[in-house]
């Protein structure tokens, strides 16, 4: 299995870095999940991608632990 670093960015106005982090957390808990990501693999290659909300929601609702390929 490969390892990936997944990053999402949102521009937030705040007085401190802690406040910006808390505002980001608040946005993540109250609103829909972000759809714009930057993904880096274990070889350092980075790809920017946008997810389709409908496909992402369908994927999130499936129990992927039941797939023998994940064992």
C-alpha cells in the first residue's frame, strides 16, 4: 500500500495562526467537505485534483473495509 499526503487549502482572515486553524476546523465541521486537493505520493510527485461531490459522497458511504483488496 502506498502513502500519500493530502492537503486542502482555504484562505482565511484571522489575527493569529491559532485562530486561522480554529476557523478552518469550524468550516470543516459545519460545511461540506472541500473538493479541491493537492496529493503528494511517497516519491514526492504532487497532483492537484478536484473531486466531483456526488462521486465523493458515494465513495464515502461505501464500506471499503469489506473489500479483500484492503486486507
